[in-house]
């Protein structure tokens, strides 16, 4: 942007847009967000919106500005709708939920299982340098309590361009074939053709 004072005003307006998006996210979480996905989803949306703060400083045209502001609005809107849907899937009677994408990067997905949040596991698959599969399930010996298992996925092959991945069966999942199947489904929800090696 050529005019310095105009650019500063634009940056300030954009900062206010980010703050407004965070405000909307926080209000949504206070109503729809107090559930077992919170430890994964709350940091993700804050990191995502904060990472968008600097985009406007690299805008060279009004089209760039429009794209940057639209991305912020789309990010917040997607997250707000996701939290509402996950809350409903956990606490309301409805059809069995499928894997849901978090964001548009193709590296994070979550799945709530049918109602009964205290009796059924929920799942998440995300890339954090490496693929991490999270299972939050009822504690096997403490009624009413839940336990979280984070499994590092051992890939034997991955082609991001062709969206193919091959991985070994994690030792933590050998006694839980239904969880292993959810890991495969999570990759497929992210667009990968997934193959499992023994």
C-alpha cells in the first residue's frame, strides 16, 4: 500500500478485525465449547488467528486486503460452526457423526461418537511436525473419568502430492482395532489414501 498513513489506518482496522474474531470465538466457546475437544481446539484457533495478524503488512493491493480479511472471517466462522456441531454431536440425539475437518489446511480432523460423551471415545488426528492421533476415552478402571492417549503415527511412506500414506500399526492400538480403524478413517477424511502395515 503506497500511502503510509493510510497503511497504518488499514493495519489498525485489520488488528480490530482479528480482535473481533477472537471475541466471537471466545463467546462461542463460553456457550458451545466446554467439552472434551477444548484442549485441542482452543489453542488451534488462537494460533491460527494470531498467525493471520501479520498478513496485512504484506498486502500490495486492495485485492490482497480483501483476501486477507475474508480469510480471517472464514477462519472464525468455520471454527464457530464447528464448535456448535461438535457440541450437538456430543450432547444431542442425532445421526452418527463423521470426521470433521478443522480449518482448510488438510492437517487436522476430529470425530465425536454418538451422544453419550462419558461412555464413548472421541478422536483427533493432526500434524504437529509428525502425525499425532489422539483418543479421549472412558477410563478403564475409574467410572466417570476419562483418559487421553496421544499416539505418534509411524509412517513408512507418505506422498503429500498424491495424498498417499502408509503407516505401521501403533503398539498402543493393537488391542483396539476399532481405534485403529478410526485412525485410517481420519486420514481418509483428510483426503489421504491410507494403508496399514503390520
